[in-house]
C-alpha cells in the first residue's frame, strides 16, 4: 500500500473514532468535512492531500494518521476491528479489548527535529539520538 492509498484508508479508518479522539463538538464538523473529502470525485493524490491536511490540524488525528501510514501492523490491527464483537467473523480466538489507537505520549527533541511516541508502559524515554539531550513531553 503506497502513502496515497494508506492516507485515504486512514481517513476511512478514523471516521468511527473521531468522537473519541476529538470530542463531540469538534468531531461532528471534522466528520462531515472528512466525508466530503473521501467521497469527492477527484484524483486520489488530491483526496489524500486533503485528508492529510484535515487530520493534521489536531494532534490526536495527526498521530493516528502518522501511525496508520507508517505502521503496517497498526493497519492490520485496525482492520481486525471491523465492528462490534458480536458482528465479527474472526472466531473465538479474538482477544478481548479495544484494539483501536492507544493514547501514546509524544516526546520531542528540544531542537525540534526528532519525535518519539511512548507506546508501552514501563518503557524508558530515550534521549535524542542526534543531540543526546532529554526529550520533552509535548
């Protein structure tokens, strides 16, 4: 899947998560705009650019987009979460819980050229590999 396809797919995947990520007040407007972008009769590159611009306006949706485009395992995990458990056909070995996006803390280099997401409990925050300084939570 190239970046254009992944960005459009991320727009579709995030639709059902917008209210959790942004709250009802903002999510309704973003959802309406996103629906227009995804159903527009335009070139895929134009739609992907519009999805990227829209989702890039908010930290949580930008983080979701980045992770979706760059992490095939994350995409696979989300595709397994295709609806309520009683409507899935994955079988009894499906793990309990919400496999949706996690609320990861984002750390940045004070110099502004490196980002790191804290994804696992107990994981130590590294230093910037370029400047060898402590990363700052953003």
